[in-house]
C-alpha cells in the first residue's frame, strides 16, 4: 500500500530514517505476521511501497505428504515381515479399508486444511503471547498439544457426534500399523478448533504444524503389536502396550489410555489402565467391513435414527452431544 510521502520528496538521509521508523512501527503494531507462514522473506521499498513476499507453505505440504507415504510404506513393511509367522495379524481386506479411509480423509481434508491454516495464521495476531523458536518453546508446545490431544481424544469417545466420526479409527478388528491409517473422514468438522488453542496462546503456527506431524509419527508406532516392550518408556509414555488396550473392545477396557505421547494425562485424570490379556479389537456393533459406506456412516445412521425418534429437543440434544 503506498504511503502519503513520495520517495522523490525526501532527501536520501531522511529516506533512510523514515524507512527505519516505519519498520519499527510495523513491528510494534504487529502488522508483520508472527508466524513463518507469512513472515516476510523480503521487504522492498520501491517508491515507499511495501511489498511483502510471504513464505510459501509448499514445504509443509511436502512434509505431510512424506509422512503419509512413510505410514503406508511402514504398514506394508510390517505386513510382509509378519505374514508367514503371524498370518492372522493382517487382513488384506482390512488393509484396503484402512487405506481407503486414509485417502478419503486426505481428499476431504485437503481444502479445509488450507483454509484452516490461513485462518489460524490470521488468528495468531490475537494470541496472548508472541513466542519465538527457542528450544524450551518447542518442548512446551509439544507438551501443551499432547494435553490438548488428550482432551480432544477423550471428547471423541464421550460426545456422540464426535464418536460417529472417530469410530472409523476403531472399527477394525485387527491391531497393526495399518490401523493407524484409519482416519475419521469428517474430522475436519472439529479438529481445527483444537488447533487454535496453541496458536491463541502464542506458539508459532509452523512450529505447531511440525510438532503435530511428529506426534503422529509416535502415534503410528503405538498401533503395532510387534514392537515389544519399550522398557522404561512404558512408565512415562504411550507405547503399543497402552494403545493396544485403548483399541480393545473388552468392556472393562473402554475409555482408557487416551494420550498420544505422554502417559501423565491418563494417570492424572484416572483414565489409565494397565494392559491385560487377551484383547479383542474393533467395536461392539456388527458392521459389514466390505461396505465402505457402512464403515464410514454406520454410527451417523444410528444417531440420526435416534434423533428422529426422540420426543423433545432436550433428548435430541443429548443424542447429538451426550455419550455414545
């Protein structure tokens, strides 16, 4: 946007002073974005016009694409490494269902994620603090998100419309790395409200997006039954031992071990449970796993049916926002 003063009307020394003054004012009023997604890579002043060249998010897209490929290849590797010894560990049909859920969720999420990241970037202007990239900020951001994830995951199991989406992740009767691919197709309907929490506190958006991806890497490995005991980590972090129990359909194991990385939240809020054997996986409802639409929509159909049968709006509200 052009300024009222023209370059030709100011002597060269005053141009330099005025330019430095403008830069200071821009920083003070926070008109230069705090996040690297829109942090200027270049400020140029042709005729006192500020041209801001934002950092492109192609690198972030590549990062998440690499993660998706890594998860798929990791699942394939586990399949072939366990096929002969554990023939009931994987099912090709189930693997196909998990992969289709992942790809469908990626397609559905593509547009919404671009819009959400843009809105979160704008939201960062209103954050409580403006945190940088010091090492302690990275650690704090990861710990905070792990807690927010715990809350989100708890709600996904205790609010019916969220469970109708999240149930896709639990519907497999197998527990292996490919199970981690089973994403709720419509998670975008609520996911980004939770993303907004660390951004409003003041953590840089690029930092959060990177740590979010790294958290998914940890969660990916926690879905395997073949990675053994993780030693001392079993006391402090979510390992396959803990997450296998979370996926268990055994009645006494329901709604346990919600954490993604750290175990402290489950222990603090009394949702932690030691593993027990044997474990059954999947959900208690019987569905046709060969019918992709039924896998995605079965709980929605049940919820809508209950909603229409409810006698008053109080009951309808409970059906949507109450426990599954």
